[in-house]
C-alpha cells in the first residue's frame, strides 16, 4: 500500500527550530517526526512511502535515502513552487493508481491506519477525511441573561469541536477534480466536491493524535514521547 506524507511546509510557527532543520525532521525523543510516522505506517501495511517536499528537501532526502533502513520503499517528490496540500499529488498522478493514504508531516498519532483503509475501501467516496474530537479549555465564564438581569452563569465551559485531523484516504478518481500545476488546498478540494455533489466521507478517530504546529505543541510532543511512542515499535 502507498502513503504520501506532506513534508514541504516552512514550519514558520516553529522558528527558530526550523531555521536549520525542516519541521518533519525535528527530534521527538530518540527519533524524528517523520521516522515515527514511517514506522507506524509500515506497521499497518504501508510499504511504499512518498515524501512530498519543498523546503529543505535535500535534508530529508539525505536523511532517509531509499527507505531500506525502515523496511519500506521510499521516494522523494519535490515541488518547484508551493502547491498547497493537494496540489503536490498531481506530480505523482502516474504512480497513484490505487487508494492511498495522505497525511501531514507534522502529526504524531497512534491511529489504526488499517481500519481507516478498510473503511475507505468499503466506502464509495473518492475522499475520506479523518476527524478528531478536540476539546479546548475556555478560561472565561459564560454569562446568561434576559434583558438587564442575569439568569445564570456557566463557569469555564470547554469548547468542543470536530476537527480535520490531517489524515486522508484518497482514490485515483480525485485527479479528475484537482488542477495540475496549481496551488490547491484540501479545503478547496472538499468545497469543490460538495459543490459538484460528490460524496465526501468522514472517519472518526479516537486514538492519540497531536498536531505539532506551534512551540507549545513541540514541547508537548517531547513530554508524551515516552508514554505513547518509545515502546510502541
């Protein structure tokens, strides 16, 4: 099975860490983010990994080689200009002839990719979007009132949202929708599919998940490595 990891982001919100090292190579415990992802994908049957790169691509290529050290066939795809989250797939169109997994290169997760893949195979949609319940503590009380009088107060109510987890199963039919050599994001793709009445499926994940988007997330990843990943080979 094939997986595409989007590893071309600038990581601007994680500077100064990413001024020298591309974000997917940032160390988490004893491994880089990409190493943890690749090993977990291999565990669930993904033996061909494509790294879609841009920023500091040469660092990533030299680090991983052909992937043989990880038991996978690994290749690098380099975009010459920013193409968004979906645009880079058009560079791989001739190689993606079967349903494949695509994920952001800054995610740590223990998701069961095998179950996601099987769900997608049994679903008619060309796109399956993984979603995750995300709870954000709210530090202010919510006041309730009618006219000039208070009727109640909710103390620091958590904000609960279902978010896009940055993990997808995509089928080759999607290439009929994506323009070539253009910047094209996942939000644009989903909205275009909905406008065209094409079904977009969702898969709810419950496993551990962390998006390493900011410095506080990177610190959290370091703290959680031993608990979730150190002995999870």
